[in-house]
C-alpha cells in the first residue's frame, strides 16, 4: 500500500511590479547635445497647436511632436490652425487628418475646447536626448527619453538664459565647457523647510553659428569642421578657460558653505 505524503502548501513567490527605467545617456549623445544647446534660441516661446486623441492631450508640435507621432499610426493627431479672434475658441478641422469620411465628433471637439491654445509658454528646459529646448508646461515626455537628460533653464536677473543645477549631475562634466560663471546661487528646500540642495545658475555660452569657434568666435576651417575649435591655440586656451571657470565655481560653493557654517554656529 502506497503511503501518501502530506501535501505541502507552497507559498507563491512575491512578484514585484516591473518598473521601466529610462536608459542612460551615451557620452557621445551628451557631447552633441552640448553643441546643439549653444545654438538653441532659448528666448522663443511655445503654445499648444495640436491635439492627440489617443493621449487626450493638447501639445506643442515643437516640444512634443515626436512623442505623438512615434510609433507611426498609433496616435490620432489633430492640427489646430489657431484661435478664432471672435469666439476665442480653437480653429478645429471638420474631419480627422487623412480621413475625409470621418468627421470629428462633438465629444472630441469638447475635449479640444477645454484646452488653452493661445497662451505662450517659455522654453524652460532642454532635452539632451532630443537636442531640443521645450516647455515643461506643454510636454512631460522628455523625462522618459533617457536618465537625467533634462536640463532646467531659467532666466537670470540680467536676462541671460541659465542652466539651474548642482554641478554634481552625471552630465555635468560633459556640459560644463558651455556654461559660464555662476550668476546666482540658490537653495532648494524640501517639504520640511530644510535645504536639500544648493543650486547654481550657470549662463549658456552661445555660438553665433554651427561653424563658429567656441573660443574665439572665428570660422572653423572646413578640414576641421568635426571640431568646434579653429586651431590648436584656441583648443589649449579653451581648456584653460574651462579649468579656470571650474576653480571659480568651486570657490563660490566653498564660500557659500563657509558662510552657512558661520550662520549656523552663531
């Protein structure tokens, strides 16, 4: 007679919810983003000019175009020609794009009308993955392009566009050569009022054209166009200038820490 073994209750394994993490930025991408940032017109503004039916979201085609057209065919995007001056409502086409037999329903029209297509928004961020300045009020997708790929852009009191950062970010060693001396130092506080970070406002050092030398501003010879410097002399002087800015930046932070230490001990 066979002896039956007692049943053993097997505890199911705990399944952790899978969370997608954006990939890290490749150094080569960051280097390209650095050169593109110097040519970006950060004074431009953006506004909503399209509506994605699938995402139920109005967006700016400059800031967020690729995020609603890739993959192809998965989004239904309606262009908004502008705002009617008489009614203040967006100008909506009668039919879906490339679907002349399918009129846009009143329900979708109501969703579109609930958005503001007139307000202009500043380009207050820069995506190092897309090489593009954008408005955080209009596009939230860029934070998923890659890890730590978004720079915060603010305007200083003297009107210059600056990157707001701590200087400890993974991308900073690749980008510091196009950022000037600090024009301001700010403190970021947590919910409890404690200072969680000291932030620097570093102005973006612009270039006049894609072929301009980043140091002297002269024209880079055609046979050296893979570089952004026009000569070995400019290369050496540029490296020295970057190192000197680094020293001045460290001195500003050290003075800030010393002043805070003095206040705390008083």
